[in-house]
C-alpha cells in the first residue's frame, strides 16, 4: 500500500532487494498493481508502475476484487 506511484516503486525496489538477500526473485510477469482512488479517476490512463502492470480488477482466492472496492464471489 502506497500513497503515490513513486512510493510504490520505492517499496517494490526494497521488496526486490530484500528478496534477493534470501535468494528469491519477483516474477514481474505475474505481479500486478491496482489503484484504488475515490478522489481521482485519471488513473485509467496509467498502464504500468515500475515493471508492474496496472489492472482494474483481479481474482483473489476465488473472489473478484475491483478498484471500486467491491468484491464478488
């Protein structure tokens, strides 16, 4: 969770560095970012942040979660 794109990129870089210390890597082909922002709707033009694709929704444990905050089974 980050308040800005720059903060998210910095956090992803830290995650990548710490993971590498334990011999782990980040699969950026499977890593997605979802922007949830009730005040601004201009995020739809953003296609990627860092090396991560920006998505409008994703499935987590069988439930569809979208950027409006709704969750459907």
